[in-house]
């Protein structure tokens, strides 16, 4: 009787495997083997020491998982966001920090540079990422978080280039990344031209004049990656390092955010993997732990909890795979929906997994408590759940809403 029930308890990954092509399945299996054999054994230590996992980066680079989405013409594997998501999920099942490195090595700044960059920019970025560099994307500032368009970092036109001044914070990889994509307000004299993106290389780290890495945040989770301030003082950037989307430098922000939808899918996928990893462990524990003379999965209270967890995970994966099956970048609406749903789902599912373990889940000996802390981040970083709901509402209603900058300017304030 018990054997029959066990046969039916399948993980959602197995349930969705039949939809993958054989190449995608092979990629997933290769990623799973690396995650289980190389990445998983080091995850607790990375969390405890808060050190950047250079060994893991080395293994990811050798396996070809950094720069998978870079086109063949620039030395990459020419894969899409869906393939990158398959690898990210496998890494996140065992180590959230390592999974975020795969995201940034395939889906963030690198996507923008490969889409909009000049040949020189693409070759430069490909060289760094294919050698294991995790690019940093620098948008957020102390006074411009959700309100990213209120950033004050500026790039002033100066002869054949620009001079950048300003301060960013919460930059993932500050102090370890070489390739930086910096968002700045562009000025030609007194005339503002909009927000644009600039490539700045900090190689070797710490030796770029005017580029200084400030305070590191002591974070709740995802501790293998530094989150730091970065200050730019009179950094000279050649014109050739400005990213110009097809609509022009003055439309840089919209173009860059379009590329940034790729990173939102990546963040959602890390949350998905954390949920899947926690779920699989809870499922195994529910089958092995006995109370009242039987395995705890025989109690309906836990059966329904596990059923909801599995349904939540499958729904999130469907949203992500749908958004990731795109031509160039994921659509803004689909990426926002996938990230809102998955980030909130991962908080629920990792917490429920901890509950299945009882006291054993609350112990730091158990990876679940780390996964709960790691999962908490994804309703914040990369656009908060509130902002993404506004992005969704703006698109389904087809109009700018009085929630962000332009609309708010015309609204009476409570203090008026
Ligand atoms: P705020 O904007 O101050 O928001 C505070 C609260 O108000 C939130 O709950 C928010 O949802 C709500 N709120 C704000 N405006 C509205 C509105 N219009 N409607 C409804 N609610 C609203 N940034 C980078 O540039 N590069 C990185 O590499 C990077 N990595 C990060 C890594 C981590 C681990 C974290 C936590 C953050 C990272 N960030 C990074 C920053 C991140 O993108 C910002 O934290 C995020 O955009 C929110 O900004 P904020 O923290 O200033 O919150
Ligand atoms: N995909 C495609 N285009 C986007 C976009 C996205 N995700 N987000 C914004 N844009 C475009 C808008 O459509 C608009 O284009 P338009 O001028 O043709 O209408 C332009 O960028 C400016 O966006 P808008 O929504 O008008 O800006 P705002 O001043 O109201 O500010 C944002 C709102 C964009 C800053 C806010 O929605 C947001 O995303 N905040 C979070 C920032 C973030 O994710 N930081 C992560 C750092 S790692």
C-alpha cells in the first residue's frame, strides 16, 4: 500500500520534464549533476563565511554556464532565457548565492550589452563573462530605489566621452565584479538628455581611478554575494562605452529596462529553485519522519500542505517558462507577473517546508532555514512586489497610473 503511494509522489520538475526538448533535458541533467556534486556541499559554508564562492564560479565557468546566452559569434553557447532558467533553478535548489551568479552571468547587464552594444562592447563583455566575471548592474541609489528614474548619478559630456559622478548602493558584486553597467542621467552642458547606460570596467578590481567600493550590507540571506555602495568620482568614460539602444541615448532608460526584464525572470527563477529545493527536502522528510506510529505524510494536514506547495511551484514555473520563451527579452508584463507570483510563492513554500520539519527545520544544521532567509529577498530586489504590481496594472489598463513619478507630480499631497 505504502509503495503505491510513494510511486505517485512525483516532483513538479519530473512532471514538467516531458515538455523539454532532449537538448534542454541534457542541459538540465548536467546542471543538476554539478549542483548536487559540487555546489551543494559548499552552500552552508558560503552562507556562514559570507565569502564570494570563487570555486563555484570556476566550476560554472568550466561547465559553460557563464555566458550561455552570449551568441556563438562572440564565443557563447547562443542559448535562450529558458535554457538559462533551467540551469538557474538547479543551482538555486542547493545554493541561492551561486544561482544569482548564473543569473547575472546570463540575464542582466550582459543581455543589454549583447542586444544594444557595439561590436567592441560585446567582445569586451563576452571576454569577461566567459572567463567567469559576474557583471554588476548599477541602478539603485540611496534616494532612488523604486523611484529609479529619480537617480542623480550623472554623466556629463566632455570632449569625446563622459565624466561620471554619483553614488549607488545595494550593488550585487561590488568589489568583485569587473564589468559594470552603470545607469546615469546624461547631460550635454546644462541640457539633460535622459537616462543612459555606461560600461565601466574595474579590472583589476580596485584600480580604476575614481571608482570606489564603500560599505557592505550585512544581509539576512544570500550571503555569498557582497551588496555594497559604489561611488564614482570624475570617472572618465570613452564615448565608445555608452550603450545606445536603437531609440537613441535619450531613450536609454526604457531600452535598458526592457533588457532588465531578463534579470527579473532570473530573480524569479532563483526564488523558484529555492522553493523547489525546500519542497523536495520537506517531501523526503515527510516520508521518513514517523509520529503516532506512521510517516507524517499520512496526515492530511501535511498532505494538503505538500499539495499546495507543489501546485504553487508548478504555477510559478509555468509563468517563468512562458516569459522566458521569448525572442529577445521577456515581455515586461509577463516578467513582472512571474516575479511577483514566484517571489511571494517562494516565501510561502520555504516557510511551509520549514514547518514540515518541525523543530528540525528551525535548526541551523538544516539548509531549510538558509533557504527561508534567501527566499525573503525576492519581493524586494529587482523591483519590489508593489512596484511590479503597478507595472502589471499600467500594462493591463493601458495607461500611466498616478503611482510613480509623472502621475504623482499632478496629485495633491496629504501635506499640501
Ligand atoms: P523603496 O523604494 O524605498 O521602497 C520602500 C517600500 O515602499 C517598499 O515596500 C516599496 O514597495 C514601497 N513603494 C515605493 N514606491 C511605491 C509605489 N509607487 N507604490 C507602492 N509601493 C511603493 N539595485 C541595483 O541597482 N543593483 C543591484 O545589483 C541590486 N542588488 C540588490 C540585491 C539585494 C539583495 C537587494 C535587497 C537589493 C538590490 N538592489 C540592487 C536594490 C533593489 O533593486 C531596491 O532595493 C529596490 O528597487 C527597492 O528600492 P528600495 O530598497 O530603496 O525601497
Ligand atoms: N520594461 C520595458 N520598459 C519599461 C519597463 C520595463 N520593465 N519599465 C519601465 N519601462 C519604460 C516605460 O514604459 C517608459 O517608457 P515610455 O517613456 O515609452 O512610456 C519608461 O521606461 C519610463 O518608465 P516609467 O514607468 O514612466 O517610469 P517612472 O518614472 O514612473 O518610474 C520605474 C517607474 C520604471 C522606475 C519603476 O516602475 C521601477 O521599475 N522601479 C524599480 C526599479 C528596479 O527594478 N530596480 C532594480 C535595480 S537592480
